[in-house]
């Protein structure tokens, strides 16, 4: 499903967008900008959660390669369960 959005830009911004979108087209230009912003927002949320974790106190388990494998296995198990696969 696509959405059509109309925006009014100042002449200088309109010229800038025209130059920036000349190669790929206006739709691709704005999609690229918006996807970059989505990634930035996701990164910001992740960083905030990591900071909360760091500030919550000392780790209860030593972080080792085995720890990460255990985390990955748990993630796979939960994904399989969500998909209705036998675990």
C-alpha cells in the first residue's frame, strides 16, 4: 500500500531536492531519507535500552561466547515457537 504526500518547499529546498533526486527520482530519494531516519530511530532506541541495562547494575552472568550462543538458541526457540514449529 502506498501513500501520496504533498509538501511545500521553499525555492532553495526545492532546488536542493531536485538536484539530489535527479539520478534516482524523487520517490527513491525520499524513501532513502526516510529509511535512514528509521534506522537512526531504531539505533537510538537500542542505545537507550543498552544504557538502561548498563545503569541497572552489575551483570548477573559473565559475557562469554557460550553466553551469546545460549542467547541465540533461546531466540531460535522462541521464533520456532511463534511460528508454530515443534521445539
